[in-house]
C-alpha cells in the first residue's frame, strides 16, 4: 500500500492554501508590492505560480462580467487578463468612453472584488481580431503619421492614450501598491513580428515605448510579448500554442506566457477550430514543468464581436475561440473541468515550484523525462525520500512520444504514461493528474426554441417539434440604391474608402454617369461582346449597379474585379457600393492598408477603346439611409414608413425588416437569434447592435470524425462544422431585452426570409461522464484532514464522477448509468457484459434534484463487485433542467 509520505508538508500546504484563499476573499485590497526575479513574479514578498484567464470586457456585457469572473475563479484562475481597446475608449479624438461594455474601471474592480489579480495589456495596439487592431480610425488622418515606429505624431498620440489609462487606474487606486488587483502591465503587442519591417526606426521605437511606459510610474512590472529585444526592465514574454521551451532575454526575468492559444478565430465561410483539452493541458503542464511561472489563456472566455467591432477582414461575429467558457458564458465541458483539475494539481505543487530556483532534470527514456522541484536544494532528490526530509517535493513526468504509452521508473516506482502527456506528482510519489486522462464531465449544449412565456404546459408539449419563429408579423422598407441625401459630394477621381467614411459605416456609394452611343451598342451586337468593368484591386465586398439594377457582387481581400455589365443606349448611372467587413487588425503599416479600391478602374469593350474611370467625376454617399436615420432604434423606427410584409413575399435585396414586438423567454438561459434564413447584413435588438451576419457555408472537406489530441497542434488540425454555415446563431444578451415588446430590426443585403427567424435558448441540457476505478481521486482529497494526519493514504481514496449543471439548473433525471463495462460515448452509451443492477438507482439517489453531485467509482459504492477480476467503469448520462421550468413538461 502506498502511503502519503510527508504529513508535515501537507499540513503546511493546507495552512498556506487556507491563508491564501482567506487573504484573497477578505483582505485582498491591503496594499502589496509586485516585483520579480528569474523564477517568478514576487507578490507581497512571495514567489507565485499563476494561472490567468483572458476575458475581453467589451466582448461581454457588464451584467455578464460577475458570472464570467466567478467561473474563472472556480476554474482555478488567479489572474484575469484583458487588453484595453483604444477605438472603443476614444472613438473621437479627445472624447473618452468608459461606460457600458467599455467600463474598464468597473471590470477591474469586479476582478478585485473576487480576490483575483489583473493583467492589463494596454498596448495600445491589440490585434485581437478586433477592428483595426484597436486603433481609432481617426488616428490615420493625423498629418505625417506612421503607426508603430519612430514617428513623432504616432508616439505623441500613443503616449497620450497610455498615460490616460495609467492615470485612470492610479486615480481609482487599482494598482497593487494602492490595494488594487493590477499586478502587471503590457506595452505594445507582438511587435517583434513586425519590427523588421521598420528597420532601425523599429528598434528605436521599441526603446522609446519601454522608456515611456516605465516613466509613467505605475509601480508594477511591464511586459512586452513576442519581443525578444525588450529593454532591460521590461519582461519579454511568449505567445504561442506551446511555450515550454521559451526563455526570456535575461537570466533575471521570469518565464511568462501571455497568450496560450486554447482555440482560434474564425472567418466567414470557414470551418470552426477546436483544440483538444488533452493537448492544451499537456502544453500548460509542460510550461510549468520546464520552469514557467505565469500562464494566461487566450481566451478563457472569448465572447462576441458586437456591433462592427470584429476585425479582419471577414472575421465572424462570434469570438467563441473554443474557450473554456463559451460565447454565451456557459462552461465548455470537458475543457473547463479538465483544466480546473490541472490547475488544482499545479497548485498542489506550488510550494516546491516557488522554492526551487530551477528543476532537477532526469531522463526516463528516449522521449520521456522528469523535472523535479523541491525545497531542499542541498540534497539529492534521487537518493532522498520525502520521509527523510521535511522539504516539499513535486515532480512532472512527461512522455513526449506522440504514439505510444510508455512505462517508466521514477524513484523506484513504475508509472504508465500515455502518449503526449504529463503526469503531475505533488509529493514526488503519487500521481494526482495526467493531462491525457480526462475525468471531467462532458456537457452537451442544445439550441432549443424559446417559446412564449404565455404558453401553458399542455401547449408547450404540443409545440415541441414546431419551429418557434419570432412572429408572423414582419414589416419592411426598401433601402434606396445609390445616392439618397443632400450630404453627398462630388470629386474628380477616386477617393480611398476610409478617408470618406471614417469607418462610421461599412458602406460607401460611388456613382458616375456613363454615356453609351448607338455606335457602342452596334459594336457589341456585331462582335457579340459585352462591356466589362475592370478594377485592379478591391476589398472586402463590392456590389455593382447600373441604373439601380444589380450587375454583380465580388468579395475578397485586395482582389481584381472583372465583371461583365450591360448598358442601354444613352446615359446610365454606374453605382459601385464598396463595403468593409472588419478592418485589417494585423500587419505592418496598418495606416496604409485602407479599404475600397486600389489602382485603375476602367470600362472595356467600347468601340473607341477603354474608358478610364479613375479620373472620372464621382458622386460619393456615405452609408445607408436607414442607418443614418437610425430606423433600428426604438425612438426613430416609426419614422421609416414601414409596410406589412406578406408571408409569400419574394426575398428582397437591400431591405430593412422589423419585428415589433416579441417577448423575452422566461428563465435565465442565454438567448440567441437564428438568422440562418437570411443572407448578409446587420441586426439590432432594442437599439443594441448584435453585429454583422453572413450566411456563408464552410467547405465540405477538412473535418475528421474524431480528433487525435496527440502531437503538435495547429489551427487547422481539428476543424469542425464542415459543409455547414459558419455562423447562424447570434448572441443576444438577456440584459438587452425587456420582458415584452422587444424590437428586432434587420438590414438584409442579398435576400432572405425573415419569417423563419427564431429566438433560441442556448441550453446545457445533457451531462455525461465516464471514469474507471483506475482513475485518480478528486484533487480536493489531497487536502483531506485524514490524509494529512496519516489516518488514510492517497491510495485509499477512490475516484469520483462529478456532475454539475449550470447555475439555476438541477439534474432532473439520469438517462443512463452503468457500473461495469459500459460501451460507447456520450449520448450513445450502452451496457456491457458486466453491469451492476444498482447503477441507475445509486446514481439517481445521489444526483436527481441537485445542482451538482459526486458518485464514487467503487464496488462498495454500488453494493458489490458485479464482475471480479475486471476493471470496472462508471458511465453516466444525466439531464439538466431550469429550476424555473419545474412542473412544466420538458422536451
């Protein structure tokens, strides 16, 4: 029998954890200093191993923030990280916005109230798949400006904004030395990828940015990510899928991972990325195994690109990112739960991790290795048992082999290591966690119709298979094609899109008049040719009209346009509608990227030769009429001249639709609007801009039935959603809705059927878990007093399945339970040859009616051994329901 070898260590660990948690909860705002050495950040005089979770505050509503922060803390986060978003905070030069979703102060205070630290990445360039990388568009209009280089106009503006943020944090007493949660700041962002494009001026800019930041007197350390030449007092950090081999540019700096990409972003018409949690956990464990000290998940919660904030071009409205907490604020299981267990295992090792200046390395096999951390650096861990020393010892055993499970010997004991995995031994003896063995539950989220709260229980059952459209009462109004107001202006030649729109709208109309002679028409007929519009280069979307009739559409990023067109004899109006779908957010020389057209525009195929339109007289009109009349708002929508829309109406282009009004669904489940019946456009609810929508379908190929976690991950490795629209469901935060009379307004560009739009509930309805007797005891058992006092050993502890519904839900039923040798996977379990007849009753008694439950995986837990000599497994499928629907039939 394996016994726990050092009671003193565990007692000390328990005391340390108790003090740490108590300090976090009750006395967090006692001022403390933050410094660092080569090993870690030093917080209030103590080295710390830190887990951080990225949450971008504008990608959620303030009403969502408390729950997101609480779930992050429950998942094991010590730190919350976020960028600041310059174009959100200063949309007009000198006019600041720190309200609503951009209330940075409120967000940071909420983090502190939860006893968590804060990593504030000011930038102010952020990338982040955010519109224009976070830069305000007005910045590019400052004379002589060049972004992110040794350029005085840019440095002046950058310093002004960074100073504004630092001063605001100081005024609100949010830095650690003031009793606030901010322990770390970032200046610039991934500039090392771009620095070479700027030559010597780039190197000078890095030095300037570092000195400028340090000169602000923030009183906490600064970092630069992906910046190997970060100046002396700035910590250079790693952004990647794996950072276990990263070393900072000075032996005096700790190893920090500012972006652990736990998923990836998505473009319209693209597949959905997925990073397996086994690989993600492997990457995190390897980072701490090899000397890392702070790791931040990018993202822990991704959220939503509300309004026109998505970058690009062509990034979708959802920023789910396959994160541990999904776009709607729900746990993504098993990712959230498996990482929670990983974090708990790392925390059990923290005393040894912070005590050792560096690990001891031990080769265990060709592709197997151990790193051992322990407090007494004067002894040799290979020859000293824990019982002979009162020093903490923790070990990480890694199998980097991508294909084979390997048994290794460490300190006289055998350990089986699955491929591409790390086992964590908090006491250098017993395995608490292995990255490849997932014991966390799987949560299956359903998208269910949100039926009217006025429907009675019998009606609810009757309509369970019906489509729940918002209403059969829709109204519409046409958007004029072309020039619609007196605010238009005429210019000789072509203007760059953003110079005209200032990004106040996606849309810019260009109109010029073309004269077609009788000779031109005869020439086309005789030669059986058609005139063609040729544009050297355009981005993102172009729609071509002649006399109000759509000739064609083109989309792409700086692509050539060759579009046949048709003219009648006489004068015709050629109208070009250029559109942006998110401004470029990554790359050098962003200020020069622009939008609209580049190069020459001409008409070919005329009798007397090509017509150069590049120098023609063009009339310009910014935006849509309905957009600038704000007919999507409650206050202004009645002025639009709406007419009732018939059920059999033909799908119409360039049309506004409104539904007035729909009721908010009962309960607390997140809400989405299904726009799968629409084409391309934008949507608003009660004045709030949900975002862009575009019904583009992903390629049919490139997805696998199952994803192999083993081996190096890349964003194309485990794609999903092939052959389906990239996004059809759009998040509508509950705080944006009223109990009744909610206004939904849609602008549709290419034609769709609003009668099929429906309100959906995003519901984590089904929970599954599967665990064998050979799995590890719950991490919390390591702090069990009987274990610490030596009354029991860790090997006496039994594994437990843990099921947990979302808040506001309970487990209503156990759909399947089998202790023995069950087959299959979630929603497809079946009994094997060995099955305990008590399985369903035991699990039901423990779980039904509760928000969460634990069931021991053991013979004693089920009354007897159903089949001797066979490794038993417990498989469970449960169903969650909202407590607000108890007594109403479920479907």
